[in-house]
C-alpha cells in the first residue's frame, strides 16, 4: 500500500469531497485525511490517500479528468507526518474469521428501525471492505469514512451499522470468546469497554457508554453513531446471558454534545 497526495481545484466546494470520494473508492484507495479551503477559482481540496501502488496512475487519470476538477496535481504526501507509523499494523489474527462473519444475513435489529436498516444497507460494499477492516484494525476509521462517501446517502446509516455489527462480532471471537456468559454490567466492563478503548476514549456509567474522540462524529457533520451501535451489539451478542441486546445512541458529538452516549438494554 502506498500514500498519494492529491490537490484539485474546483469551481464549487458543495459535494466535491463526496463525488471525488466515490472515485477514490472505485480505484481501491482509502481517504486518510482531507483539507478543503477557499481558492481564487472556487475551492481547493487536498486529499491524502492510501491504496495499491499499481492503481495510482489510473486513479490520477480518473481524478484529473473528472468534470468537477479544473486543475489537478499529485505527489507523494507532504503532510503525512505520522501516517507511515499509522499504517504499520501490529500482528493481526487471520482475516478469514471476519470474512466468514459477513456471509450470514444481517442479525435482527430493534423493531423500530429493523425494516429500513435491513433493506437499506449496501451489503456487497460492506462485505468487500471487511477484509481491510480486519487487516488494519484498529486503524479502521479511514475505511469507514471512505464507506460513508462510497454508499448512497440513504444507505449510509444502515451500512455503518452492518460494518459495526460484523466488526464487533469478529473482535469478540478474536479477543474475548473464552468464558461463560456474563451479566450486562460485567459484559460492558470486561468486553465492551476494553474493545472500544482501542478505537476511542470510553467511560462506563452503569448501562451507558460515553465515547469521546470519534472521527465519525465531527461537530456539524453527520453522526457515525450507527457504527458504534452495531459494534457494541456485535461484541455483546454472544457474551451476555440475555438473548437480545439493543444499543441506542442518545447523544452525539456531531450535534454539539460533549460526547456520544449509548444506552445498552436487553
């Protein structure tokens, strides 16, 4: 995998990142970081991308000829301090368990939103991404941000939930599937909190989890809470004594709250 820095100028900034993000995804790359600033011609967007070296020329051609792009430059990353360290993965469990976890139909969801989420998820795209989540775990947020850009707007929440559920189930089987069933409080303390600490800052308050520092929930943007709802449910589904676990986000940093808060019930 190689890094590439791309700089484009466009007449309008609205929707630029989403449209170019779809192109990035099509060529097997993931968005690591972006910067969008005003320009004399409209807007200047700088992207730090990571992907297969052999597809970079084709990606550059596709971006450079995109109808939204007035000018195009590319180079090896200039603002990627720390990225090289970030791409060095610690030893991981084999990818196969996560791939296998993706094959069954999505697990049942809470009754109030089961229909739209079951129907709305871009299952094929999520399953294609799962091996990358396994390979790069816990450095998965660039892939999830890329997923947000790659799927249709109406499929975003459902796809994030499905990715979270699959990943949570995989993490549980890899790291925690050793003992007897637990009560909910113990399962949160011994499984959910340690697993989430690899991704974000987390605190447990009875049957609530408070999360800080989530790249998916930036102020003024769309909430990425459905990923964590699925992730926590996937972690707990086979670990607790109760047959069903429901996770609901009651507060989100993207809406101005100090932290993201998740209620866990059964």
